[in-house]
């Protein structure tokens, strides 16, 4: 068995043609989807980058593996205690370790571990290859390594190759040689001038007046001309969508090269392929422009396309709810391996083999690096419970009907208390199920709040309050100061840099 995992960072499902997007961003991915299985309701259990890939590696939710943040205590997995053996539980139970037990050589081409100091990512990999640019590389640089590895090893049997591309991630960095491929393509219809203007009066990092962090960055604007620094008009809205979509197009081009390489090696038909991402992206939803800060539909939903020899896969789309860690358990099952007892992931391989579409009744998804939130996804609904709003002034409870309001514009929490009650009951039941094995004996999101909030907003509030007042948003500044009186006096400590 050969298994290729194409991992495209920050890839939003509904910006692919095979998921219904009206722009031609993904011809190669769409062609793959036509001869594979496409999952419409696949979600990362924990977001953003570090929590998501740690969950995939460990098969466990962040509430159990301990990683929900990008800094602080909850950016590292729980370590073994007195019962730790010669081999750690991480090594024994990691996804690649179990792939090795199925007889596969395991290889990762990614700079993820270096970008996030996530060296636990290497647990179970035989080879780890790194471009060395901390996630700022482009697909051609990743392809150079992947092509070389496949030329030397691709025709052999029994390998798992993880190829990680970053091109849709901010800052949007597609080479100028790509031009403006979407200059004449319509914008997504929902983000109108009225929506943009309402957002302009709002607040929070990556909101309309701060589309890259907490303030525009002139140097970044010079280095990354495709990356908008603020959204003062619809031309900037276009710049955001075109910048992101061009990044998707670049990644798709190299997906095509990977697939063509398998064809040239004569192994395409009997190579399993999974294409997915670590998380999606909000592109204006919830007044977040080009980032992944919430536990909403667009940050937590990931595309997932699976081509697996022997499974019926004529482009069918499955709509059942799954966590991405369920797919990891399913792959082990398809390889004849049992799901590790400690995993939260649950295999649905039997349903796939039978041509069915069975999954979870509901999902609970989390965000802990920019906000502290849990989202409950059930039916057509998503209910988002906020412990820390990341200085966006979000309501404590937000309820969206994704059938009638797919871009989360109208909070129905006060209008539909019956649905809120259902969602909270599901969240309570999930928390009760998770509680006996919580990492470090405590809810990690509660610990993040106690530590001072999500990593990316810690210490940023005093300077941001001054900016809000200087830009005519004194009312928002006053509300944030009242809501976070301690943080309003804490300044950001300088981050240590490598020697």
C-alpha cells in the first residue's frame, strides 16, 4: 500500500470547485474528487494550526492531548508521568507509529514542527524533510523535495508520504508571475459594501480596519503586495479574495504535479490519496479578514477527499459529521489496524466499505489561540460559546442557521432559545464525557483564560485601545476596557528569538 497525504494549509472547503465554488481555483483537486470520495462535513476538532495537527497526530482531542493554544502551558502535549515507559505513549500511539505497524515507511515533508516548535510531530516518522522557511515557503519549493523523494522511492511499495503546502496561508504570497487570474471573476455575493461598512466600525485583530494583526504593517504591505492591510472599500475585499484564491490555485497546480508524478511512476491506480487541511479560514465572516480565529464553521471545517483502492469512489459526496481524527482511525481500519484505545477518533470504515454515509450525531470543535471558544455543530446549526472573545466583542453565545445564513451574519441566540438549549445540552454532555481524562486535570481552554487569554492577543490590548480611540472607535475601546480591566494594563512581552 502507498498512501499520499496532501496537506494544504488553511484550505477552505467552499473555495474549491468540487465543493461548489464559482471561481476556477482547483482544476486538479476537482479532477481528483471526481474519482474519489468527498466529505462535506469534516471538521478539525481543535484549531488553529498547532492544536489541529497535534490532534491528527495523537488521535485525541485537545482537551485530552493538552494542546489548544499557540503558546503557554497548553501549547505542548501532556507528558508521561511515573508510568511512562522506555517508549512514550506519544510514540506508541501516534498516527504515523500505527502506520508503521501496518508496514508503511512514514515520511513527512513539512516545516510545521519548526514553525510551531511542535517537535512532537516527528513521533513515528522515519524521515522528516523540511524546506527550512518556517511555513513561508511556496509550493514549488515543497515540490522540489517531494519530486526528488518520489523519484527515488515512489515506485516502491508500502510508504506514507505527507506533503505540506502553505500557499493559501497569510501573508498571500503567490509570485507576481501568476498575475491576477481572478480579476474578472465575481466576488462571493454575500460580502457587500453594507457588510464591509458595518465591519469597518467593528474591532478585533484581523477585523476590517486591521486586516493583518492589530494594525496595518507598512513593511508587510511592501513585501506581500497581495495581502491587504485593511479593508476600506470593495477593492480591498477583492484583493483579499483574489490573494487567497490565487494561493489556492498555486497549491492546486502542484497537486497536479504530484498526481502526474504518480502516473509517470506507474503507481497512480494503486496509490491511496488523502487531501485535506489543518483548518479553514474566515474571509470576512465574523469580521475576521483572512485568518482563523474562531470555532466557527469556516475555521473548523476542512475539505477532505479520499481516493482508496477498492472503495466505491465515483465522485460521491458524503454529508455525515466526522472529525478529522475519525479519518485517521478509519485509515488505520482500512489498513487492518485497530483504533488505539486512547484515541478519541472513531473509525467509519465499515460504513465506507458498505457504501453508506454514517457518522457522528454532532461535533464539538474548539479554538484557543486567538479566542477561546467551543462550537457545537448539529443539524443545520452551529452554536458558539465564547470564554474569551479575542477583543472582537463577540456575544457569549452565537447561534447561526447555516442553511439560511451560510456566512454567519445573524446571531439567532436570543430569537431561538430552544435551539440554544439543545446546543448547550450537547456541549454539557460532551464535556461530561471528556472530563475524566482532561489534560492536566483541567479544561485546557479554562486554563488559557486563567493564564491571560489566547496567546496571540496577550499583552496587545493597551496599544490596541489607543488605536481604537485614534480611529474613532472609542465606544469599542470603552467596552473592551470594562470587559478586560487587567489586560487593559498589561503590555506585550517581547518574544524570545532564536540565537
